[in-house]
C-alpha cells in the first residue's frame, strides 16, 4: 500500500525540509507544495550539485516525479520561470511534470513593493520579512482582490482587476516612481507569460485524488515552520499562511483521509531568521559557532540566521498542533564539537514555570529558558549509518527529545548530502 506523507517544519523554518523531502521523494510518485511562496528556500544537495528551491517541490530533482504547486501557494510567476530556467541549466527538466493550481494567487511586482514600504514604515518593529511580497499577496487573497493564475487567461477581466488594484493601492503607489506599481506593464508582462503557464495549469485537487485512487504515493511538502504559522505561530512575527497540516488540506483541496503519516522536521538546535522573540537565542560565541558550523545563512535571502539551543516548549506545541508522530532530526553533526549541549525543557515567567507556550506570544519576549545540560560527544557523526553507531551521548540526547515529545525518530541527518542520513 502506498503511504502519503506530510512533511512540516517544527520550528521557525529552515529545519532541513528540502533535504528530507528529497530523500523521501525517492519512494514517492508525486510531491506537492501547499502554502507559502518564494519566501521559502529549500536546499537539496546531490553529489556536487546544490539546488535551492523556492516554489518548486523538492522532489523535482528526480527525473520521473510529478510535482504540484497547490492553490494555497502564492505564486510569483516571474520568479517561477526563473526557477525553472535555473533548473534547466542544472540539467533538470520540469517539462510535462510540473503542474500548478489554476486557483493559486499570484504575487505581482506591486506586492513586493508594498512589502518593502510596510517594512520601512514599521521601523524598528519590522517583521524582517523576506520582501518577497508574501504578506501583501495573501492579504489580497483574503480580501478578495487577488489575481489568480486562471485570471491571466481572461484579458478583459484581468485588465479590470489590475485597474481595481491600482485604485485601492493608491496609498502606496501615489508619488511612487517605481515600475513595480505600473499595472499596465504588469498586464502586458502577464499576457506575454500566459502561453508558458497554460500547459502547467491544472486542477490539483482532482489530479491528486486520481493519483491517490491509482494507489500512487504522494508526498506533501510544507514550507516555513510551525512557529511561523499565521494562526498558531509567534504572531505577529510569522509568515502569512498556515504552515501546519491544515494548510495542506486547504492549500491542495484534499481530505485529511488521504494522509497516512505526518513527519515533523526538527533541527537539532534552533534557528530563526527575521525579527521576533526567540527564547533560547544565543547572542554569544556559542551562537556564532552554531551559525558558522551549521552554515546558518538564509537560503532565500542570504541573511545570517539567529541561533540557539533546542526548545522543547516550541516542539511540544509543533508536534501537538500537527499531530506529529514521527520526527526527522537534522543537523545533528553541527553539535559534534560542543562540550555541553543544552535543551530548554520549560520557560520561567517571573516565578511561574511553564511547559507550554504562553497564551499571548508577546510574553515570549520575557520568558527565560529552563535548561537541562547534556554532555557532548566530541566526535564526528557524519557518515554513521545506524542509530546504534552514534556516540552514546548523541543517542541519549536524541532519546530524551523523542521521549519528551512522545514521538518516534524516523530519520537522523548528519550532513547535507543524501548519504549522510540514518534511517531509523
Ligand atoms: P529548509 O528550508 O527547511 O529546506 O532548510 P534550508 O535548506 O533553508 O536550510 C537547511 C540547510 O542545512 C541547507 O543548507 C542544507 O543543505 C543543510 N543541511 C540539511 N541537513 C543537514 C545536516 O544534517 N547537516 C548539515 N551540516 N547541514 C544540513
Ligand atoms: P523555509 O521554507 C525561515 C520568515 C521571515 C520573516 C517571517 C515573515 O525555507 O523554511 P515573509 O516573507 O514570509 O512575510 O516573512 O517569516 N520566513 C522564513 N524563515 N524559513 C523560511 O522558509 C521562511 N519564510 C519566511 O524571515 O521572519
Ligand atoms: Mg529554508
């Protein structure tokens, strides 16, 4: 029987979803992205080739997999074509196997302009967005001013919709000498692109249902992580979509009955890029070492990522809201040389100790982590291919995490490459 699996990030993104999806995709027939946009940067390393996927599912590296972009994704059509072209130069042909929902909302140049204007206006309280136009595009979707992929094939109504958007965005566009606000140019560009998108446009919900009925195996690839979820994350320092399992249902038009397995991706420590509270953040030498050893620089924006110890309060929340039963722990190798490794088991707020996130995420600025110390293993884990082969202290660290979360570990990653993986 085929197993349909959802892969979701359990922290603040960049957990290594790209690597794990690429590995799991070997056994899948189709891979589907359900939310987010080009704010995502999913890295896949195969041999000496590095691929960074923003919109295209990480399964595309295999020549025979079908890849789907769901209606829950906000699609930058210009960015997607660049991504397709870059893959082509790297020897990956997407022709005839990359499909996009006709209902996907488009990220247009004016969304990126608005994203940067709003970030500037927020001043010191900025969210630190990726400036990829994600928030403004989802806002247009929710307020029903969005332009969807299917709209670019109906020129008259597209023109009207763009004109309406020009009017309602005057607050941003007035006096703005930026061609990203030029809706007439956007219209012409979209008309030019339409024939390229026509063969890719489909009803993703129907296609996935058909594949499912045929007994095919489908992998669902989340972007970002639980703490960036618009509803359940560290609001307002989140992205603008549901990064958790519910997002897969609405973002693809599928039923929860189609899902067999939910795999949460957990980095062996924590990172965050952009602003917002981060209770276990290390702004010291240890934090710098985690960043340098882990190569913690954004795959989408190149920004240095903030780093800190593993946070079980965050992970308990992520596992509960996603129904995670299995986790894939990534980047264990990054901890190889630390003499002491800390795990946050609870927060303290004043005299109160809490095992779960506070009701108001604003309190995350004030909580103090309660740590449990683990002795390091001071040896290399890269290349070890069995759980039993890991140093005893590494096994103790991993078992403690799995026991606390009440989950099984199904995969341990000890390097960015496919073969640097322990399947448990
Ligand atoms: P994603 O957004 O969740 O797909 O993660 P990113 O690709 O943004 O960031 C993860 C980074 O860690 C990438 O550079 C990966 O190549 C790298 N990576 C993934 N797994 C491992 C691992 O186990 N060890 C090390 N050292 N690097 C890893
Ligand atoms: P992947 O899929 C890490 C963060 C941004 C910012 C906040 C809002 O690679 O894990 P947005 O542009 O979405 O409005 O920014 O969310 N963010 C990510 N952080 N990984 C990501 O994606 C992210 N996508 C968005 O840095 O703090
Ligand atoms: Mg990333």
